[in-house]
C-alpha cells in the first residue's frame, strides 16, 4: 500500500491530571522531521511519543502537539509543592519591583502554575500509560488518513502511466516510416550538395545520421521505466524516493526523444510525455 506524506489527526483523553489533547499533522519532507510542542507537565513523555512515531513513519515533516488542560479545582489527594510556591513568590516580587503597577497573582493563577500542584493520587506509570495510549490512537488515525490519500495518489500515478503507455504505443509504429522519409529527404539534399551520384557515400552518411535520430532505444527504455513504476506501486511501502528517481529517468528519455525526433508526430509525443511525467512527479513527491 502507498501512503501519502500528508495527514492530520487529533484526539483527547480525560485523566486524573486533567484533559490531555494530542494533535499530529504531517506534510512533505525528504526525510522524517519531527517537531514537538508539549506542555511542561507532560515534557517527560516526549521521548515516548517520538520513539513510537519513528517506528511507524519513514518520511514527512511531523508537527505533534501534546497539551494538558488542568481542572479548575485540584483533584483529591493533590498537594502544593512548597518549593515551587516560594520560587513563584520570589519571581512575583522581582517582577513587581520592576513593574510596580503589575497586579498580584490570584490563587487560581498560582494553582495553574506548572508544578505548583503535586498530583499524589496520579501515579507516574498510570499517566505514562494514558499518554502512550492516546498517542497510539492519534498515530493510527494519522496513518489511516495518509493511507486514504495514498490510495488516491496511487490511482493518479497509474492513470498517468496508462496515458504514457498509450502515447508510446501510438508513436512506435510511426518511427520506421518517419525515419525512412527523413532519410529520403536527407539523401536528396546530399545529392544536391555533393553534386554527384556517389550512392555509396550517400548511404554511409545516411546510415550515420540515421543512427543519431533512431528513437527505438528511447521508446524501449520508456516502456521499461513505466513497468518499474507499476511494479513499485504494487510493492507499496516507502516508495516515494524510488518513484521520484523513475520520474527523473522518464523525463530524461522524453528529452532525448524530443531532441532526436525526425517527425512532428514524434516531437508532439515527446512534449505530451514530458507534461504527463511532470504531472506524475508532482503526485510522487507527496508519497512517503
């Protein structure tokens, strides 16, 4: 299965410490780039989330937010951390010495201060388990969203591949005829330029030039690369980098086809192929 690098998921969980919210969103990136914005009370659980995400994602820029909304009143068994309160009082005094008009802290403000309440009833292991479960749920939803979009990208790329195959199949029979017509035209010009009927020399010149404009090799490689694109899509997994490389190779062959085109139909085919390849590459760059 192909996965997109774009996705979004969010969920909340009610705990004894308060409501924990987790949000994850991902966009395109060459590598796995994780950024976290975590409430200070939950900072210790960032490595837990980071490891679980790294185990399941390969590419994409991920923004993860983990927040805690504590209740208005302390839960049963809560106790004040006196050291934190003394530090807060000292800081408040220093601020008011610089800003005399600043209002004093209210009790509610103090209770909401990070670390002011020591949640004795909330054991560390229980909170860790709840954060892990919430993170896993959000990550599952994120991967499901990336898979749904990945299926659409798979269909879009296969559509472009089918259109390219049709164009190659249409132009391939025209190559011998176009090559023969161009060689005849070239022979006539050579006779006029040389001023003699030296057929052996003319044939040698035509053969040399004919090898330069023969596009059979390019058409064959285009077909091979298209086969590889479909094989990679069928294999699934982290296929984005491989597909991007194949798009580059397809574009290289299309450019060569355009430069060697001996007829307008072949040149038109090369231009259409380049457009389809660029459209495919835009989709491929969203694939993990």
